[in-house]
C-alpha cells in the first residue's frame, strides 16, 4: 500500500459539508483514510478577490496508481458540483494530490509532489498536523520545515474535518 496526501479546499456553497462529503467519497473509493487535519479558514491564493477558503488535508493508503487516483479526484470534484471557471478562481471543491509516498512524477497533467505545495501555507499548515516529517523528495525538506518558512498569520483553525 502507498501513502498519499490529498488537500481539500472549498470557498463556495456549504464549504465544510462539501469537504466532508469528499472524504466520504474517497473512503468509498477504496482509499483508507489514515489521518485528517483540522479545517482552516484561509485567504484566497493566486486571485484575491473571492471568498475565503476552508482547507484541510488527509492521508490515505491506497494501491490505486497515481494517474488513476488523479482521475478519481477529478470525478469526485465533478460529482460534488465543481464548475471550472478560471485558474485560481472560486470553487465548490478542490482536491489536489500532494504526494504519493516519496515518488516523483513529471508527466503531462500529473506532477508529484504537487509543484506548488511548498509555496502554499493553506496546504502546509494542515499537512504539518498529519505528516510533519514527510520529506519532499525534490527539495529535501520536511513538511514542518517547509511550513515554517511561510507566513501563516492569516490562517484560522475552524474545526475538525
């Protein structure tokens, strides 16, 4: 079994309810959720003129191959009503595959570890709760080290996932 991390985010509709539904659908899709972070309210990233997000992360064990897992995440997003408007825009749900053990992929449509995760406090703050010692195989730093290098002052813990 492979350990993977998935980031969840939402800033439209019933943000928390949709994120919890996404976790249920992940579990129903043969992923074994081994840990989940708290839920944090975070400012938008990339495009600031939109509602604040709720963000969280889960760790899961799976034997699903990375490309198939990515397709599963996209299907769950679609099932939960995600409408793709424009890059970094508002969304009902966003599921990002962050890492797949310590494997590195750089293929069309699939880059692992997630190519922006080390720059995003909204990913690293929840991830440090559940995988602080996971080491980025390209950057050679732990999640704790990566999170410590970012400003997380505007991130607020809300509740459990």
